[in-house]
C-alpha cells in the first residue's frame, strides 16, 4: 500500500480470541473506580492508536463510532 493510501476500517469480527480479549478487558477494570476505569480506557485507546499509527484510519474509526453509537451491524 502506498504512503497516500489507508487501509479500510475492518468492521467485522477480526480478533482471534474475542472472548479472551473481552475477559481481559473486563478483568483490567475490576476494582477500579469510575474515574480510574475512564483513565484506563483513555490510556488503552492512546496505546492502541499509537500501535495503528494511521491518523486517517483513526479519524475514520472515530467518525464511525460517533455516527453509529448503537449500531449492531458492526463491531
């Protein structure tokens, strides 16, 4: 893929162990206050955004999440 191209958003299940990931995520929040949980989510989001590293793709994901907050047709 060239520098000017961005991979499309993957909106179908793409985790090799979605249940395990969900369990780890829930476990990470166990015993935290709402404020601590929110901070964990923010840190995790920034770590994953850095891992992705594609600002165009990240903006597309933000827009998708914001415009379809209750969609059952995607992740």
